[in-house]
C-alpha cells in the first residue's frame, strides 16, 4: 500500500513500526493485569470522568465521554464493573455498538493526575435493577447500564497530559477564545428558523433539568 487518500507514505506492517520505535521496556511489557486489584478499584473510585471506545459490527469506531461524581462507576467484583447510562441525546452510539460488537475500551481520568487507567474487555447492556439501584442520584436510578467484563487493566503514562498541559490552569484559554458550542451546533444542524440563541437556550435547559 503506497498511499491512503492524501497521504503518500503509509506504514502497513507491525515490523515497520518496530523498526521505527523499537521494543517496549520490561516495565511496559509487564504492567498489564487481568483483574481489578486494589489499585484499580481505588483509581475508579476517585475518577469522575472516563472515555468509552466502541465499534460497530463493521469496525466503525466511536469514543464517548461519561462523567459524574467520583466513584459513579460501580465495581461489582474483581472482573466486573458497571457504567450507568444517564439521560443523553438518544443517539445511543455506544449502546448500539455494544449490541453489535461487545469489545470495549475505557480510559479513566482523575483531575490533576496525569496518569490514566485503561481497561479493555467485553461489554453488554444491562437492566439488573439490584445493580442499577446502587448508582441512583437524586432518587433516580439509571434505566440501563453498561456492564463490563474486565480482560485487561494498566496504567497509561503521563506524557500526553504533560505535553497538553491539560490540568494546568495557566495554559487554559481565555473564555472569549473557546469555541461556541451553540454556534457550532446551529451551523451543523441547519434547521430553518433555529437561531443560535434558541440552540443555546435548549442546551442550557437540558443541562439544568435533564442531567439525571
């Protein structure tokens, strides 16, 4: 394969990657475990945010954020956890993908901590009331959850966060330099008569009244 779209020099073999970067260290080769030990449990209990990666039956990928109070992900035992499904936009990309393809990847983050916890495994969409009740907020239990059977856990190094300065307030942009989500959405949906102001008001109402 000599090219891919506009790209002319494309890496096509794992051997070529190894020639470019070499072999991982002994630490990297041995850091992966297959269950939630006390360190993984503690990390998840302190994490208010994660990214879920899934793909459909054809390999079309999706990455979706999930967030709530620290410890919102329920640990069932050393091989199973549940991510609550809170009210969203009803696209259900992650859920539909899981129904087609159970493979899943999770990245847990903790503010100020530059290392992340990565978990890979298999997932299902669950309705177990006794489990979901453990994740109720304001008296509202999630209707469904994402049940994950853990196959691999490991700590990911801090380099990406160090390069980005994500947790350093002094690197954060001024408010007037941050993209306007309402403007972006209004331009993308192109609904007749739907102004940026109306989109912004709809977002604000959703955030205020439909978090749970």
